[in-house]
C-alpha cells in the first residue's frame, strides 16, 4: 500500500469540501488511479477530475507531484511513491 497526501487549492476546496486528504492506494499507484479514487471516495461528479473520454486530467486543473507538474513527468501514468505529495490547483481561464 502507498500513502498519498493530496492538497486541494482554491475552488477545489469548495468542490471537495477538504483542504487536505490522505489516500491509500494499492501498487502500482499512479496519478490516474488516484484521480479516479478521489472522484469515488469524495463522491464527486464523474469526470470532475479526469475526462472520461480522453482519460486526461481536466485542462482546468494543474496537478503537481512532489512539486513537479505531471506533464513533465509521465502524465496520468506518473507513479506515486509512499508519502507522495499531490497538489491539485484550479487554473483560471480568461479572455
């Protein structure tokens, strides 16, 4: 089992009702598995964190693993070690 600490920033705190949340995952633990588990355990609307068609994280959410954005790592396949710190940050779009 892998323990992952998740921090929700900005409007995601209101959506999830939490500032921080700890999740236990079976190995191999990845960002994709974590996001699906969060949607289930926090009873979020399906697709809130991951687009179900493309299986990509929502473009409105920046995801950091131990301070690094997942696009410079391995995307949804980024592996999570024990005590990994994941931060979910909403991205504001303007025009």
